[in-house]
């Protein structure tokens, strides 16, 4: 069997040396459909299928492709860097995988490199939108129209991803198994996730040209949000079904309007300041109880001074909800300070324990 750097993987896939990763994936899919042993009964089909699979495994990964190009140019170490691992015999492994040029799961990330016709029904994600209101408007309630971007159900295929067929087809590349095996000869037999179906075993029979088979397209949408009276900072209003559409006909997510009322919200600096003040209180209590306040007073004063500075710097608000949030931040600081003060108290008690000689 020919060695790796004797094979021209670009010629095997029928692509140019400057071909993009997406072009390489498409070329593999086209050849794999024709050469798969379950479809093509020619004597050399299986061997040719192994070759195109091996070529795709290397060229689809940027790092492995770079190292392969370096080997083909006559400098096997150009793509490995100065820290290339060595094999037990002492020779360098330019692929950096202990003799395995393909790494782990080289087909696993095919979906991130371009569209595929994999049939993968998944519910759509929620769309979260932050609506800023003043305190009076939030208290009175308001109706607002919102324009936003989301993935909506494709108008051409009505969300199915397929123009004519009502059902997905078995993947022609892997035969429905979700993976393919590649006999690399020197490196053994490797199982890889099928790039055609991305591991699902099923593909869209006739992909819609508008959405590429996913069943959804990016578009602008509008929704009217009714903010009820008495709404406070952090409250959410949910509009069902107005989030991102699901793939291949799956249900859509929701539009979630998160209300922001600056008059009720602590800034990040203020939250840290109240945390510091709360953190100091357990040490104050411990010092009073144990009679060691004099040794902790500097530490406590520093925490309170810095905490107070952070709070005052961004302005104190007068709303009840702002003070409520401040109280929550102080309680969080107390809980953290309590465990630290308890640990110090235990250490202090151990140092004062008398020792007896027997």
C-alpha cells in the first residue's frame, strides 16, 4: 500500500490545492455516494472509497492538512513546530498524534464548516431580548413592538427541509449506520462519524434550495410585548413560539423579553461593594465574641471602606427594589465571609490549645 506522502489526496478528491474546507467536504460527499460498497458493486469501489475517506480525513482538518502539505513538499517537520512529539524510537511524529494522522473524530465538526443535508430535528432555541424601561413605566405597564432577527420556518419547504419528500432518506454514504470505517493500512482501521448525515444515519431526500435542508432561514420578525403593571427589573415576559424555529419541522422556541429597570439594578461595582461589606460582618462578630477585635480591626475597616466606596461611586438609588437587591448582595457576602471567619476561628483555637508532657 502506498505511503501517505506518496498519495495525492487533492487528486483523489478532485480538488485544487487551494480548495476551501467546504469544497473538500462537498467533493468527498459526491465521491462517497458513488463509491460506497453498498451502492457501487465495481471490484475496485471499496478500495477507492477507502482512499477518498482517507483523503478527506486529512484534508478536512486544517492542522493535518498543513502537515500533509509540508510532507509533500519534502519537509516533513515544517508543519509540526519545534515541540513535535517523538515516538519511542526517537524519530519525530510530524502529525503529533502518536502515529495517528487523523486524530479523534475528524468528521465530528462537519456541520460547523458549511451546510449539509443531515436530517437532524431539533427544537429551536429561545430568543432573549432586553427591554429597558424607567421605573414609572414599568410600574404602570406598557405595550411595545419589537423587531428582531431570528430563524423562522422556511416558506418554501414549510419547515421540513425537503421540497417534495415527506420522509428522510437513509444516508447513502454510511448506509444508515451514522459512521464509516477507513482502513488506513499502516495506521489500522478507523471509525469516523459520517460527514454526509453527521452521525444521524438519515438525510433530507431533496434539500430545499432556500434553507439548504435545515427547514429554517434567518429573517426579521416583529412581536408585540405586553409588559404588565408592577413589573420589576429582571422580570421576564414570554411569547410562545416566537423564538428560533426548530430544524426539520421541530417546534420553535419562545421570545423572552427581559425587563431592565436601571433605577432598580445594582451596577457590577455596587454589587461587589455590598459583597465586601457583607464579607466583613462575620469577622466583626467573631472579633467581638472572641475578644480579638483589635487584631482584625484594620482588615474589617479596609473591607468596609472599599465596599462603601464602590457603592457610592455609581450613585445610591432610592427605590425599594434597589435596596432589596443591595440586601441580597450583602447576604451573599455574609455567607462567604462566615465560612472564612469560621476557618480562621478554628485555626486560632488550635494555636491556643495547651500542650501537656507525659
